[in-house]
């Protein structure tokens, strides 16, 4: 389920707060005459520039999320073979360095943009990997009535294998702090593609995806 308006606004307010505070803080120091050293001034302006860059990125993300949330669910006219989709995922920098295992089958996924779908999937997988910190990052695939992709640590993936309706399964948190609106954008893309996502109460550093399959 994609986030609702209140959740989007709460996430946006949270993400804006830090770069805005950084910019205001350094400008206040400068205007108060407390940055007398040239190196300190240079460092302050660089930090302010980076913070304003974050705000600019958030504005771009807001536009992308707004366009998705206001438009009706699009048709899924394209077909992408699961093997080709996995190839796209393997090339995503968000999941670089993860160990892959499992099979993909010979079916296809319906889509209105396979690269957007691959990017959304990799963004959500990276959020789970970030919580795993230094533990090995694993991606496991399985073919069946739907194509399944599991991302996380070994223990977390094992807990996800029973599926989204099993005991302990729970909704994915798409409002994780520090992720900007990329996760929310990804949530809308996955929803449009009828992808089911789930995590596990005891293993939050994990996420499962189940993609509906179509005949090629």
C-alpha cells in the first residue's frame, strides 16, 4: 500500500528540517560575524551549498511523487522477461555488492516502465540493506505463481520465505528517516505494478517482493 497524503507530508517535513536548520545555522554564524577565518567561511558556505542541494533534490522528488499520486493507475502494456528484469536489478548501484541466488523461471512481468520498476525495487531493497549495516547482503529469487525477490540478511530472508500472509509478516515502512521521498516514489511505482511487499516483525532489515506474472 502506497503512503497516504498525511504520511507523505510528515516525511517531507522531517526531511526538510535538517538541511534547512544547517543552512540557517551557518548563515546566522556568518551574519553574526562569528566566522572570521577564511577557511571557516569556506567550510560554512560549502556545507550550506550541500544542504541547499538536498532541498533542491527534495523539490524534484516532490514533483515526481505528486505526479504519481494524482494520476490514475496506468495500464501495463509492456512485457519484460523476469530474466531481463533481474539483469536490470543486478546493474542497479543500490544493490551493488549483494550476493544473488535462486532461479527466475521463464515468465514475464507486466509493466509500464521496466527501468522505473527495477529502480523502485532496488531503492526499497537498499533501505533494508542499510538497516543490516555490515552484515552480508543477500538477494534471493524464486519462480512460482508469482516472481518473488527477497532482500536482506540470511536470517531475515529465511523469515520472509513463507510469504506476505505468513505469521510475523508485516507492512514495509516506506517512511524511513533520511531517505527523502525516494522510498515514497518507489512505493507508488510498486503499487502501480501490483507488487506485494512485506517485511518481518523480527527481521526489519529485510523486504520481500512478489511480482504478478503474465504470459509472454
